[in-house]
C-alpha cells in the first residue's frame, strides 16, 4: 500500500509540473558565479538523465521562434523544475524568489510549491522586496535602461528596443515587476543561457530557462504577488 501511495504522489507531482503547457495562456550580462551547495554540483559519471526531464525541457518548435531542447548535461539537477515541500504563510499563487539559493517558488496548497532554478542579479544590481507582476508579454521587446547604455555603449543601437527572438535577453516570456504603480525595471524572464541558471549574472533580472518561463507564465495571472528575498550569501 505504501508503494502505491508513493507512486500516486509522484505521478500527481509530475502531472502538475508538466500540466501548464495545456493552459490558456532589464537585460542581463555576465557576472560573478556562485557555487551550488555541497553535494548538488554535477559530477562526472552521474546516471543518465531521466527521460521525464528530457521531455520537460524538450524542443518547442510550436513557438513563434522555435526553442531548441535544453542540454541538461550543463544544468545541475537541483535546478530542474519540481514540486517541493515549502511551508509558508504566503498565500497560494505567490511567487517567492530565494536569491541566495537561486530558486523561484510558486506557492501551492498544502505546504508545497513548484520550484524553478533561476539566475539572479549580480552584486550591485540586485533588488528585493514585495511587489506584483503587473503584466506579462510573450516574446517581448527588450529596451536597455539609459544607465546600462551608459555603462555599455555598444547597446546604443537598442535604445529604442531590440526585436524579439532567441537572442533577445528577455527570452520567450517576461513578467514585469511593479512596486505599487511604479515599474521597478526588473523582470522575471526567459534565457537560452543554460550555464547561467544557479548563478549571479544579470543586471537585476530573474532569469529562467525558456521552457520554465513559458510554464510559469501560463500559471501566473496579472497582479500576482512576488517577493524577492535578499540576504547573506548573494554572490
């Protein structure tokens, strides 16, 4: 009986993680890396990747700009999308970004959350606090802030916006973070840069793999609350 219950729980969690595909539906630069916690880093000769996760991060040819499959050999499995135990007083539907540990949680019922691996803002560009997702965009235009153009003059050509596409820093989806009625300039967005997940590399944005941001955007309505937690250990 115990074995049956465990299998049922696993199937339920897997159905939840992959189910959003059927639902209606600031830029980043390289920076300082942070090592994963001991015992979580990829190691040579680890077991072959579960086909379940290969399917989760498979190519998405149906997208406006077809997305290639993720090379999961480049990603620590701790950052694979998964349901985890997450006791919290935050209400279901809240997004919580755990900056020090490089996770984004979508709070669920019954003390659980759907967890995604993220890359976050490097020191000096990070923001924290309570805000909301004012709106979402599929394949958004990226417009670098004037301050970023001043630091990186080569971005001048994008002052009026960079067209959507696989090379656009916002990726396949962007969730726009507002604090009250004010745009914080920070986004939760997609990326093609698998190596950046789990690291502090961006100019303040929270980046997910394109497959994950598409899943998240399908689950999160406009005006969903978001909490960005900062703390010791941020790279």
